[in-house]
C-alpha cells in the first residue's frame, strides 16, 4: 500500500513538473537582437545622396562634392512619412558605392563638409538621428563597403584606415542603432582617386569580416548585421520585396560562413527566398524593394510610385511570410519625399491600421485536442489571444499534429488569418490547415507550408463563419503556437489594369465589373470629371496613363498607372545592322515582355552585339528604354550599353553610353535619357557587356519621345482620343493638315 502511495506521489510529482516544463527548443534559435529586429516588421531604407543629384543609381566616385546641395532637406518630413506608413524604423544610406559620406567623416574629403549644404556645417546622418528620436523610430546605417571614390579601395589600407574607421564614426556618434546594413555589390570599375580603372577584390576575404563584425558587436551590441548571407539577417535574394511562400528563418548559406560571400559569387535567388529547413543558423530574411522604380530619385520615374495596395500585397508576401519588409524611399533633389510618395505611404498605413485594428477572435472559446501537461494557464490556447509573441499554446512532447476548434459565438466575416509561433523555441511547424464550418460541414479554406514568426493568410474571398478549425498537419516536435487571429481588410476597389496591344491601342480594365473608369494622360490622379474610359485609346506617341475605377459616388479605387513609349506598330528590324545570325530579333520590339531577342545559344559574333530598328519615320527621341528578361536570370542581361541613331540606317551617331547600375539585383526597365532631343528614324542598341553568358537577352527596346501635340488645342490632341468613327475621320483630317508641321 505504502509503495503504491509513493509511486502515486512520484507520478503526480512528475506530471506537475511536466505541466510546468516548456518544450525543448528546436534547431537554431534567434538571439535577442534578432528577436528585436523581427518585431520591427517594417522599416525604410533611405537613398538620398550624391546619386540623387546626378540622376544615377550608382555614382562612379568622380562626382564633385559641390554637386550635393539640397535646398530644403527635412529628415522630419522623410521619417514622418515612413512613420505614417506604419514603418518602425529607417536605415540611412550614409555612404553609397560612390563613396560620398553624408556625415563629416575624418576618413576622406569626399564628404558633406566640403559640399555647399549648410556651408559645410551639415550632417545629414545627425539630422536623421534627431528626427528618429523625436518620432520614436529606430535607426540603422548603411555604409557601402565598395567605394568607387577612394584611392585605396582594393588595398588593405582601405579596410583598416577608411572603411572600419567610417563604421566606427557611425557607431560612436549616432545613438543606438538597430541595424548595420552591409551591401553585397562589390568591386568593379570606378574613379578610385582618379585612376579610373577596374579593381577586383576577393569578396570572401578582403574585408576581414570577422574583425569588422567584432567592431559592430563591441560598439553597437544591439545592431543586427545585414549582409547577403547574414550573419544576423540575410538578403532575401531579390529586390522585389517578397519572401518564399515556404519560408524558413533558418539558413545554411552556400558560402563558407555567415557574412562571407564566395569570391565573385552571388547567392542564388531561391536560397535566400525560402531559407533552409533545419538550417545551421538562425538568419531570417529582409525583403528590400524600392517604392519607386530605382533606389534613388529619378524624375523620369515620377508617376510610377507603387500604389498603397501594391505595398499591401508586398506586406503579405514579406512580413506575412515571417520576414521583414525594407521599403526604399527616395527623397528628391530638394531633400524631401514627393507628395505622391507621401500620400501612398499614408494610405498604406491607414489600410494596415484598419485591417489589424480588431482581432475577430477576441471573446472566442477554444477546444484544443491537447494541452501540454493539462496546464491551461501556461500552455492553453487562450495564450493565442493576448497579443504576445511569446506566450503560447503547446502540446505534449508526443503530440505533433493537434487540432484547435475556435467558436466565435456568432458568424463573423474575415479575409485574413494570422498564425505565429513562439520563435524563442525555434521554427517548428511544417504544415497547417484552416477549416471553416460552412453549410454544416468543415471546409478547408487555407493551407500553409510553414509558419514561423508571422504568417498572414490573405484569402481570395471574404469568409463568413461562426466556427473555425486549425489543424497542424506536420511538425517534427510538439508545437508552440503564440497567435491565432482573424481580420478583415477594408473594402476596396482594385486599381484598373492598363495594357497596350501590338498596334499601339491602350485598353483599361478591372478584375471585377465597376461603375465607371476615368483616366488622365497628364500624370494627375483621375477624378469623376476626368474623361470616361469607353474604348481603347490610341496612344501612338506614348505617355503616362492613369486610371481610377468608381463605384457610385463614394467609392473609388487607387490609381492604376502605366507609362508607354512610342508605339512600336510599324517598326522593323534592320537585319543587316543586327548582330550575326541572331534569331528572332523582332521579339525585342513586339510589346511582349515574355519574348526575348536572344543570342545566347546561337553561334554568333562576340560582344559587343547590336540590334538596329527602323521606326518608319523621324521621331524626336528623348530617351531609350531597355527591358531585361522577365525571369530575372543574369544570362544575357546587359549591364554596359550604347545607343546610336541614324538618318539612313547606314551611318550612325552614338548618342549615349554607360552602365545599367544595379541591374543584377533590380532588373527593371532601364530608361536612358539623352542629353537633348535627337530627331532620327533609326536607332541601334549595342550590348557591350552582359552580367553573364556569351550573348544578349532583350525583352523589349523602346523610345520615349518629346510629346508634342500636333495641334495646340487639347481637344484635338491625337494621342488621347478614344477610337470612334468620328474621331477616325477627325484623325485623318488633322493628320493630313499637320504633315507640313511634322516635317
Ligand atoms: C543594392 C545596391 O547596389 C543598390 O544600389 C541599393 O543600395 C540596394 C539597397 O542594395 O545591392
């Protein structure tokens, strides 16, 4: 009897101990600084420096310091706009690849104190710091390792006497930093103290990262080190702002060690995007993406700012998959973010606030198939509701696929489901499904391949249900789930989609039927009094089309925007002026972004390779556009080019040459604005160098022309009339009358 009692006590004792015991952590785990970073969710990287004034994405280092001269810089306006967007911090690009330092550094003369800004007394980094402190925002710094200005770049002195000293100055004088951002673009041609040469470095050894990181750890122990392969935060592998649908915060980079990129090697996209299941390091991803086309401000990209709903989509694909979103802001030459960009940020912040204001699960009752040790308080599902990322519902060690029924007590309508794991115990779950009780049966409404720090499931349609069921479908160990939320996005009409066909006609449509669509052609946001869209527009000269969908009086969508170059209808390839025996050169001018002119697999002449086009008539050329292959592969992507024009298709005059900076990471359409408008009928694009491969890939080439109304009256502007029989008649008459004017 006594023995039985002792066993009974021992057993109960064990149970109580088990009921208190947290699950054993699984795999690689986050550090405190990584947890803090994770909770930041979203921050903005700010590119405002020398390249803002030279209209470049990468300056080459030869720029005169006097060129940096903002007339109205306001850190408060910039940081305030980020805050209004719901962002919690900023990363200041204190030095970009051109080597110009935005703070009065002692390491080089190429810095703000030799610029006219505040008569050489300015310190832009300090101004950001003060604004961040006032507005309660975190701050990080980006100091480019690659320095195209410095004479010592490529030699050991640069690392010891310049780069590390610059980091030390930034770490010592600008408060507590939450990130130190280390860019992966390294080595290549540059000014380098006037030598103008190519300097290559071994990316894995040159910077002596172990010694460099030690400085960060010592001086800014709370700062996460960002690099292509960590060590604290990894690059997601694209500059499009999205992580993989399957996403692991753990990562085993192909490089030898975190932070050390293989010499000349680039991390393969998908590796950073998805991470590595059971990877060696906790190294979550940052998804960086510019708000406009490039990282720096370019007037040519006005009117092309991402919309608030585009940002929302990116939010779900980055933060909603467990990564952080780093949105690029680009103040203009005055030193402020444009009104358009500010408005988009505000709108985005408003949508986020409205969406996540009310968790519809509040007040629900839970029935879990298992609660760890029966300890409801510590491990019960009510912990899912307290807004803490670290209190959690856990199961017994041997229960890896539990279920949870959530009774909302009354039907509720939602379109977003939020799940979170307590990542202090690692990323555990490998699959989950959510069912809704609809028409008296459980119907699966969503599945996810991973959860991690945050998983937002955005449903294609609203669901109205009273009961839901969460099923964990795969996990190698017991679960530790910290959040289950239901939310409803505010109603919105999606932006109209604007596309141009081969004959130059521009059509506008919406995904679902709407009351009416109105458009503008002057870059302004359409209102109900703007022209009504009824038929395709004949936009032969190109331009910016903006369209808004309206439903009744009160509801309207955000604006859809598209910029078009000159219509390519009637364009022909000048075969004899086009390189070698390349196949399908017409794919470069077929208005189809998915078909390429490619010379990669054909035996052809070595680079440079050219393609020449006959536009059919003389045009006032303002700029050329090159769209790289849409699949983002480096093979054939041109990074060094020239453009030439001709009157007869035989004799050529070169009108532009240069590099497509940053095209590897951000392969968007490249606009080359000419020094003035040239009149020509023929143009030739020459690829002088490609990122990789032995040939060229061109999705599209285009031309932007000086917009000139054929007749001054806006009513008769040929390029904005819908095509109707009457307008065709008018067209013909106006065209005939205007021939002398055109000549
Ligand atoms: C890239 C850089 O090369 C770009 O210029 C930009 O700074 C971006 C955030 O990182 O790799």
